[in-house]
């Protein structure tokens, strides 16, 4: 399992995923679970996912029109899609997942833990509602990991 925090820490709430990954990396997680801060390194994330990840949890800001700080868990629809022009420093999760097919790879299950942003204005701090949602997102990711372990996922050899 790979838990990947993505987003641009220089654009306010877009740094949500990176902050969640930072906190998760400090915890004692089950064998077979890796946590990474991918920031804006979507190409790096795509290659790591292509290495045979069974379950990926991507953590990112996710504007969906809700109240800022709302945390969502989404299992994206898996469909073949054209991969847009690739900018290795600004790839959204859907583009990263689309790139996997180009690389001749696939990932098993993909979940996105997203947070409704309040702002994406330049700045290195999360807004108050998004900062308050980080602990909630950490708890949600831990529950997703626990469920995967219980289903025989993480740590299988």
C-alpha cells in the first residue's frame, strides 16, 4: 500500500495532502504500508505506483463545492482516458492514474482522501478549516489502512 500526499505547499490549502502525509510518516504503520510526500512530483508518483502497488491512497485538496474543511473519500472511476500533455510538476491524481496505462502498468485499488479547500492563493499556510481537517483525514487514512489489513491487503507476502 502506498499513501501519497500530493499538492503544492506554496498554494495554501493545496498543501493539505502533503501535511497529512507528513503526520502519517511519524506514525508506526503496518508492514507493507509506505507513506510519501509527493508534493508536485506527479511523475515520481506515477512511477512508484507502476512498481506494483496493490492499494493506493492519494491525499489531496479536492474542490467539490462543499464547505471548506470537508473531508471526502472517493474511489475514482477507472476508465481508459487520453492522457493530457504531461507537466511533471503539476499532475493531478487523475492525470497520474491515466499515465499508468501509458507506462504499461496499473494499480489495484485507488482511493482519494480529499479536503474541500478554502483557498489556493499563494502562501504556505493552510486555512483554518483545512488545518482543522488534517487530524480527521489522518484518522480516516488510518481506518482505511486498518480495513485493508483486515481484508488481507497490507503485509501479505
